[in-house]
C-alpha cells in the first residue's frame, strides 16, 4: 500500500485547522489518510476575537467538513438573513446585502443563509471535529525559526531545538507568516492599511418592563458615519449581547498584533469611538459604545497584490498568501482555499504521486484556480478602505448615495459566489 503522505501545517487558527480537515476529507479512497501535524506558536489556539459573518458559501463548506453540525449542536451564533446599511446621522436604512434567497430560506442548493458567530466559538467547533480524526495532531507552543527544503522533503526547526520533517509544508500562519518570511518570500512583508478595528461586546439593555430594548437592525447593521463604519450585531442565540466593531482610519499604530485595551487605554479607545460616531440619530449607537466591555484594538495589515505562493514543497494558504482588508467574505475565502487546495493534492495523489510527479504540480493547479478570485477580492477590499476613510459632510452624502447603487450593481457577482460549492467545481487538473 502507498505510504501515507506526511504533512506539516504551520498555524493552529481556523485556516490551518479547516485545511487539515479538508485534506482528510478529500484524500482519495485509494490512499491512506495523510498524517497531518499542526504546529501553533501560541500556548493554545487563540479563541479571542470579534464576531465574523459566515456567508452561505462558507456555511456550505463547513457543512461538508462536519463543522456546521457541531456549531448547531452547541447553538453557537445567530442566523443572519441580511447585513443592513444605515446612515448614522439620519438613522435611515439605505440598503442591505441579503442572504434570504428567492423564497426566504437562503441561497444555493441546499440553501444556506448566513451566520454571525464569535470567532472563538467557530474555532472551538472546528477543534471539536478535529479531535475525532486520529490522523491529525495539534501541537502548541512551537515557534519556527528555520525552514529547510530539499528534493525529498521539508524540515522545520523550532526555537526549543526540536525539529520536524514532512513531505510538504503548508503555511496557514497568517499575515505575519513565518512560512512566508523565513522561506517562501521573505521580502514580502505586511503593511499597515491605515485602518483599525476597535471591538467588544455590549450587554443588551432592558426596558422598564424587563424586555430587551428594541434594535434598529434584525441581526447585523453597518452604520455609516463620516469617520468610519460601526458594526452592531447579534452574535448568539439569546440575543442578550451586541457585538460592536468600529472600523476606522487611524494614521499610526504601535502594535502589529493588536491588544486588549485596559484601564486608561480602554477609555481612550472608547472616547475615540464616541467622538467618531457622535451625533447618531439612534441613541442605541452611543449606548452600545458606552456599554462595550473588554475593548480590543486590532490594526488591519495587508499584503501587496500578487506575490509568490509556493516553492517546490512549501505552499501558503489564506492570509499568509493574500491578506487583505475585510470585504465581507474573508472567512469564506479561507475555507475555499483549504478545500480547493486539498482537492488538487488529492488529484495529484491519484494521478502522479506514485509515478514520481512532484507535488508542485498540485500547487500550480491550485494557484491557477485561485489567482483570479483572490485578485478580484483584493480589488474589492480597496473600496472598503476608501469607504472607511474620513470624509466631510458632502463626502458622506455622496457615499450614502453610492452604497445602494454599488450593492445593487454587485449583487449578481456576490450571489454567484454564495451559491458556489467548490467541493464539486471543475479543477481543470
């Protein structure tokens, strides 16, 4: 029998873990499942973070991997039928990006809507599924200091003196990827976008009768102001908490990794948010900012468009290859990366591995599939940066007139991806 493929993944975040699940699921029946070892630099997987919106295509892929059943079993997240857009100063709803579909039950076949979920809850569900697979192991507290590649395999060296070797290495280690900076393309470094996300969670206020105070949004709202966008959203089944995320232009930032604001720093961040989103017609906006707990400040770093994704035995997946500002589908793009890459590797195992064909053939097939999609998403993200930048009253009025038109113009393109299932699309390989 063919020996199992040995794979190392750097990065124990959602990209690395879902890629491991994809490699396992799509491994061809004619071969044993790959032996996959995931190395994470942190002492344990980081479950902190904001609330992400999992679009229909993202949920479809999580369903294939068995993760969506786990999310639903744990009752994580809150169904999102649409992301609504409001003018901060008039309080008027000007547009929405809908996931309802023609009959209100979602898009695609099978139909999915969207799910707003805390990043930590999503990661916990992925880990729960991962633990059911004997061929996957997760090892934390390992800092990579060197990567050596030969015609026979890849060896990584850790700061504690240990080493690990495999047939291939997959870098899923994010924007500041050691895989990229130590080996694939050291000169391609992350650049601060000028945009920061200040976020936290606000307990929902109750009225005199004890019921929750009404909100202007059904699940998620983008509140557009002159100096940024404020996201307010439910993120759990009980709706007793509102996720508050302020995407705003901040000229300089001291930390590349973000931090939890404490004491005076937290109040400074809160004060900045109140100043930026002051004057809101809806009093809920100010209430949410004042009530937000555990404020985090997260700078948005990006990579240049293009770049190198692979060597002969090392490949980059997700943000390590193409980090960009948030554009509404970032998490779904990561899942697509992992699934399409895994299918290309499976095809190579079937048609070329035993014949001595280099695994780089699979890397190249994956890159041919993804480049155009990633380039388009990158271009879309640049419009988000422009939307967040500070503007005067006239600029804001123009923006409020352009946003509905833009969402209408791009509706067909977005829905095309919402219905897509990359587990069945033609690989061209």
